């Protein structure tokens, strides 16, 4: 495993405020999280979403970890993803509640328009 040097941040006391850390250090910290934790952490704030969605973070993450991602609809026609994490040797479900269900949207529009 390649060792990376830790960047020293002037004025950082190590007490709390992660926003003062450089992005590469934050990426190293976030890289220790499970896939499900990374997915959830994207919703904490805009900065974390930016870091966790950045090309540099994702490319380094996919090099270190191997996952199998399968997306589709469940029996209720809701979109969901199943992720298999080879390092943890387990399946995780990631509900994609942000994707619209076309049938549900049609029913909602029909009800709204009478």
C-alpha cells in the first residue's frame, strides 16, 4: 500500500473543524468509509457532496475498492440499487428515492388535473 504524506495545515488545532483541512486529506478520511456511509455523507452539506462526487475522489476510491452495482426496479416499481462490496463481502441496498417513478408521476398529474 502506498503511503501518502499528511499535509500540515497552519492554524489547525485538530479540534473539530474539518473544513480547514485540504481536500486531499478529506478524501483520505472519506476513503475509509463504507460505500453506504459515503452515499449518506453526500447529503451532509454541499462541500461534502462536492468532494465525494469529485473525479479525484471517485477514481481513487474505485482503484482501492471493488464493487458490483446493479440498478433496477423492485416489485413495487421503485428504483433501487444493490451494491456488492467485495472487501466487506456483503450486499447493500441503496434506495434511489430521488429518481421519479414515471407511473407514479402520471398518477399524481392525473389526480391533480382531475
